[in-house]
């Protein structure tokens, strides 16, 4: 494997095919560490959440697939987990799942200034979201979103 990014991309391709066929969504793949201390972190989810037993089942399945594909030529640890309550909202699918909930969004404006909005997520299109704030409806381009998450009360 030439670079860590190459490894992550190839693992992402392999894992997404496997988990999505079983009704799960691949949220993220990260490869950290070096040599025998390499850790492959895979985050999976599905509507309604994912149970610990399901994470264990996905881990067993992916462990075999990764070993067979030999994408990492040395020992590594595999961690499969759910995204948890503080899951960042990144893709349009993430935002669509959270319509009706209160979110906080940090954006980068064209002039380089950062802004933050909080309100009820009322819609998500492919390139923008609509948030109902105390001052009215805000249209936020997804390309401008630097960080977004559900506000947990």
C-alpha cells in the first residue's frame, strides 16, 4: 500500500460493499498508527441505530475480508463501532436523517469569516440545507459547512 489514503480508500471500497449489502451504512474509515500498531477504525450505522452485537458481527465479517484482500501487509487491530451521539453531519444523507431536529452548523463564508447557526433542520437538498433559526429561515450551502452536529439536550 503506497499511502495511508490509498489504504483507507481501498478499505472503504471493500467495506462499503460488504456492510451496505447487509443493510448498514459505512460512515467512515480511518487508518491510524504505524507498523504493528496500525489500527483500522470503521464506523457503521443504519436508520434506528446499530447494536453492539451488530458491530461485533460486522467486525468478524470485515476481518475476514480484509485479511483475504491483504490490504495491510502487517499486523493491525480492527475496530468497528457506531458513530455515537455526537456523530458529525457530513453528507446530504446525514442531514436528511436529521430533518426535524435541532442542529448546530459552523460555516465558512466566501470572505473567510466563520459563522455559526443553530436551529431546526427543515430540509436538505443535494447542495444546501434549510435551518429555521430564531431570526428566520437560513439557507446554508453544504460546501460552506465546516462542522455540523445534532444538538443533544
